[in-house]
C-alpha cells in the first residue's frame, strides 16, 4: 500500500529521514523492531521505494515497513521535502538577511553600490575601459 502523500508512481518515490528519524537512530526511543530499524537505516534520500522494499524484504521487514516509518514520521518522501522548501523559503534565512541589511550603514551601502557600478571614463590605473 502506498503512502497517501506520494505523487506519481509510488515505487519511484525517494524517501529521506526526518529529524525524528535521525534522532531515532541515535536514541532508539521508539523501540523499533530490528528489521524496521534496519530499514530506517537504509533510507538515504537516494534509493527509491522499490529498491528499499527489496532490501527490506531481505531483512525480513514487514511488507509495509516504509508506510510504518512514514506513519511514525521517521521518514518522508523527498518530493514533499522539496515541495515544502520551494513553497516556503526559510524564515530563518529571511530574518538573517533583514538583520544584516539593517546593520549595514548607509556608507558601506553607498561604497558597495559605487564599486559594483560600471566604470565611466578612464580607470584609476590610467587605462581606458574601451
């Protein structure tokens, strides 16, 4: 059974670990079965669902191992990660930009804009720009 958030062919879906999934690897807080934990370890954002299912079957993981990991929010489809990133630029990045921009005084702004403007007439070294 495919995860409800998968688009297109579910077997071509790539999965990556969530923050909770990475924490689970470190802490073992969810007490996953060895086969399910091993399946979680295999998820790397590069292998498609079909490959992960084949590998998980070799580990004797349940057929719905990926769906169980999605339900536990330990993994999610890479498509969803990309879609969320494109849809909402990081507010942290925007905040840093506004902070740095606010700290920059008018003098450096003026100096930077003059340096970036195309040269007019002879350059400082005496050579012509033409």
